[in-house]
C-alpha cells in the first residue's frame, strides 16, 4: 500500500522561503508521477507542481513558476517542494499525491501540511 506523509509546514513571512517534504513508501515509484496540490480556506484544491519520479520531468501551475521548485531524492524516497518568495495567497494546506503513469488521476494522498504566509 502506497503511503505518503508530508512535513515541513509552518508560518513564514511574505517574501520568505519554506521547504515541505513528503516521504513515500509502499511502491516501486519508477513508474509513478508525484504531485503537490494545495487547498486554501474556502477554495477548491488546486494543482501546484508535479514530477515524473524516474525521469525528473517537472510541471508547474503558472502562479508558482519561478518561485517554487519540485524535486525528489530517490535514495531517500522523498519528494520536496521548495517555495521561495512566498506570498499571502500561497497560504494553504499542501498535499503530496502519487499516481501510476497509467492512471489519469492521482490515486494516493498524504494528510497535508499547513503553510501560512503572513503579510
């Protein structure tokens, strides 16, 4: 059973940086894509970034391009989201997710970690 666990959330000032992490287990991830999503209060969950675990190809939503970087450490089975130049509108619960490359939707989700950006 694939399991994901986020960590690293917290309070940060606008303009600051934060890195959230997601440890993954229970699968052979060379055939997976991993993603970060976020959900702000009163809003729907939205896609932030994704990466093909094996080849490292990345995708970002336009609002975070140039500020956020998704990466993975295969040796540690850990997914990262480095967030720089944070803005109050980045405040949300951040979730990591995983899907097989053959799947059309993300199949496995973590419990989420709160990131709050103060102005």
